[in-house]
C-alpha cells in the first residue's frame, strides 16, 4: 500500500467539487465503527461516478463503494483511499413493464432496500416481502445476495447493470451471467453495481403489506438490539452459526466494548465504546473457538474491509 500524507489528499480533494477529505466512516455504518476515509464522495450520476473512479485510478488510490454500511466493518485506521456512495439518479425506483408473468421493476443501487419494498407494496408487487426490515441499499443487497425468511434478492434479479472502472465501461449482465450464491454474488472487485431489474409478481397491496408486517414482526422478536451488522458468520452447511457459537459457551462473551449478543449468538454488538479492532479480534476468537471444539470453519458474512479497501477473504 502506498501511504501518502494528509496534504496530498487535501490537494486531491480540490480537483473535484464532490470530493471531501478526512471523512469519518463510523457514522456511515450500522456498527458505528472505523476511522476516516482519506477521501469521500457521493456520485449522483454515471458521469460523476466515472470522473471519480478514473481520478482514483489515475492517482493509484484504492476506492471502495459503500451502500448503507450495514454489512461492513472498516478498520480503526480508516481507508487509505476513496469511499464512494451512490446518490441522485442511483436512488431511482421505477416500473419498466411486464415480461411474461412478471412485472419488472428497476431499482438504482443507491436506493434503500426499504424504499424498494415500499414501492413494491404500493404497486401491489410480491416477491420481496421476506426482506422487510433488512437495512441497507439495493446495491449492497445485490452484492451480498441479502436474504431473510426464505427469500433472497438474487432470486428475483433478472439483470444487473454495472460500471467497471478497469476498462471504463458500463455493462448489463443478464440472469444467465449472474452467479448468486448464499449471501454472495460472484463479482469483480472494484466494479460498481448501478441498478438491478427485478421480476416481481402481481398481487394486492394489502396482501403484500400483511406479508411484510409478518416478516417485520418475526425480525423484531429475533434481532438483538444495539449497534451491529446483523449475522457475523454464514451458516455452515446443515447447521447454524449461532447454535455453534452458543454451544461453544460464547454467548455474552466480551472483548472490550464488543460483545457476542445474549439474544442471538451469531451477532456481535458494539456496546457503544468498542473499537473496530475489538470486533475483529472477537470475530477471530469466536471462529478459532468453534473450530477448536467442532472442526467447523465459520466464514464471516460481514465484510471486513482492510485499510486498502480490500475485503478480508
Ligand atoms: C440489524 C441488522 C439486520 C440484518 N439482517 C439481515 C438479514 O436478515 N439478511 C441479510 O442478508 N443481511 C442482513 N443484514 C446485513 C445487511 O443489512 C445486508 O447484507 C445488506 O444487504 C447490506 O447492504 P448495505 O447497502 O448496507 O451494504 P454495505 O455494508 O454498504 O456494503 C456491503 C458490501 O457490498 C458492497 N457494495 C455496496 N454497494 C455496492 C454497489 N453499488 N456496487 C458494488 N458493491 C457494492 C460493498 O463494497 C461491501 O462489500 C442485517 C444487518 C443489520 C445491521
């Protein structure tokens, strides 16, 4: 990683009116953790996104696209590069029309998942109700194939549009090219999802609303209170990460301000005074303890982001 001083980034921030230097990342995440991004910008349209991505590339600084920050843990030392968010045009949600039995809705990657579900309810379109209450954006949900109550966003994605800074190109990928897995989309790191087209089913708004309310109720009963990023680990085949963590006696286990939730053992909560390092160390400790006891290797579901904006494997 090439380290540059604050003056370099301050100068760079002068090159584009959208750029800010030294932006706190913690308020942009649900964990409320992480240091500063050397640079930050919110792009409202493709031209702005291209300009910023190409500037980062020309300067050889890493860039990281952030949605709602509800699945992300940054480093306490921050991000040695550019944190990008999508606003403006990228928050649009529109109906494209019918395709066979499905009605196609296009959602910008910067739109909130809650906004998408609200539009689907108002239009009387079913298929996403199980995701009610999942925080974050459409882009983040597509990247991680967010799922709940037996529904995953990827199940409904017909096409996805993305911008690839390497090659400066915009592409639409149809369903046949998209590899959605369990909480994962096989993806080119650095490429930015711009929008997704979803195939939804006609229904009545009150039916859609009732299903969403049921999903929300279930979530309220199960979700721990406090600052977190939801489930820490993916469920291993045939088992539940929370069950394994609980069986290892780690419910309530604390490291500084980070604690394994008493309510749901697969959630780590920032009590308000944790550091990102404490959460990371607790993630590693839980993983090690479960592995030692049961020889099961838990895989993090949350995105642990390095200082260079890469994801820990
Ligand atoms: C209380 C709580 C409950 C939760 N419950 C669930 C649940 O039931 N099911 C579930 O699946 N998840 C759940 N989560 C996790 C999280 O909300 C989801 O994974 C969500 O979809 C993440 O979206 P985001 O916009 O916040 O992503 P972020 O955290 O901002 O980003 C996650 C990843 O996506 C990438 N990304 C974001 N936008 C783009 C884009 N436009 N292009 C390319 N890459 C992008 C980021 O670079 C990062 O790697 C929960 C989290 C919390 C805090």
